[in-house]
């Protein structure tokens, strides 16, 4: 009987040991799986760079800039050289995807002949093309989406929501953002673009282009908010155009757009499980 009891106890202990080893094995496998998932979930790096439009623009707050001036063009190329340290593999610009074939053909022509003449050069020709040439980028796409919205709605209707605050703000919007100096005459292109990409200025652009319109509306209407929603919608659709592109975790994406779009993308990317926004000022030294 004693021998039988000892045998039974030994079998029970052996069985428990096997279960414990199995559980340890499961834990180890689970840990390995988590590590594999983390490795696979590396985010796509994005340099989200804002600018004002170098050439003609219908924007209400255009900045005076002579895109034909040789010194301005040289400075744009110097900035492209700084940004090339990001080593992009893909460049995205503010033009509609329907023009991608024309965009890509022109870009390839520029690669072949960097001294080619542009009748009305914009930030795309002066900055994006040069950045791509220096970095050896083969892929360039437009992600813009056109939508009309009336940012002047507050001056066209009887504002029964908050006319006092609305009028006070738009009388001098920059007075509420004292760190914004983009229109100073003594600023060169580099200093202007540094200011344009600061968080304070990006916040200002969302407020002045959209959020402040929520202070506008008739007695029972939401005319201002509805116009602001159109601008949010346009930027969300542009973000959707980014998501249509076939990118992998090894891609490094440079985005060049008007700063108000960059402001929205900053917010979208900051919450994204797919993308990671790098620090722009790492490359603006």
C-alpha cells in the first residue's frame, strides 16, 4: 500500500509539473507572438511639411513671394537639401490625383534636366522636385481634393450667434496668436517656412479657416459651422487619398502642402496607428 501511495503521488506531481511546463511554454510563445506583432507594426514615417503657395493662389491670406527671383529659387533648393536628410522614398503634394500622370512626367523631366524652365513655378517645382532629385525619389503623387467653402459667410449673413466675438477676432486675428510672425518683411524664405510649421501657427490656421466660423449663424441656423465642416471634410478626403496609396513600413513619406492642410494632417497623424510624424524641426537647422 505504501508503494502504491508513493507511486500515485509521484504521478500527480509529474502531471502537475507537465501542466506547469506547458503553461510556461504558452507564456513564452505568447511573449514571442507579442514581440513579432510589435515588430510587424512599425509605423510609416512621415515628414509633414507646410508652406505658403509660392505662385498664384486664391487663398485669402496670400504671402508676397516672387517665385521667379533667382535668390528665392536658390533658397528653396537649399531648404530642399536640408529636408533631404529625411531620406524620403515617396513625395506627396497638393495637386489632385487626376493629374498624377502629368505630375510624374514633369517630375521625371526635371530629374533629367534640373535647369528646365517653369513658366509659373510653385512650391512643387521649386521644392518638392528638387528634394526628390537629391534624394533619388521615384514616386510622387498628388493627394489634394477640391471642395468649395465660403469662409466669408460671416460677412454675408445676419450673425445671431456671436457677432461681437466674431468681429473682434477677424478684425485682427494675429493679435490672439502673438508668436506668429510670418508676414514680417525682413524674413527670408527659410525663416518664413520655419514659422509656418510651428504648432502655434498651425493651430491659428485651423481656427481662422474653420473653427471661428462656429461663431456665425442665423437665429436657428448653423451656416458658419456648416461651412467649417466643408473644410474639415476636404482635409479628411485628402487624408483618405493618402490612405489609398500602397505604402509599407519601410517607406518614408514627405508631404508638401499648404500649411492649413498640414495642420489638419498633423492632428490626424498624431492619432494614427499606421503613421508616425517625425519632428519637422529636426531638418530645419
